[in-house]
C-alpha cells in the first residue's frame, strides 16, 4: 500500500482503483442523478489528467429542456460521445 511519502501519483492511483464504490463517489462528487452513472475512470499521472466516462441505460428518460412540454420525463432520441473540461477534481476538500 503506498503511503503519502511514497509519491502522490501512487496514492492517487490506489484511490482510483476501479470499484463500484469509487464510481459512485465520482457520481456524488459531480452531483449526477439517476439515470446518469459513471462507468469508468482513467488516470494519467504524467499528463495530470483524470477522465471520467458517463453513460445512462438504454430507454432512460430525462427532464425535458423544452418549456411547457408537459411531460414529466422525455425519451432520448439520439446520443453522441462528447467531452468537456470540469474543474480540477483533486483541488476540492
């Protein structure tokens, strides 16, 4: 088990081990609600980059972005992979 004195990259790698509990932790930290889920994480210590992969189950329904739609939740008609830059994750307490 790495220690804090053993190098921060090793400690972060240890903390990012792929477990469903860690994926749920990222979901909570990002404020995601069902049906969103974090499916995978990739950490590159040399590049200083943490990639989180999000998905939702087939057939999931979401709040409609159209004012006055009247439906509680609407189906997804299409989806495409996208990426965006979030605040640096490990600067948070």
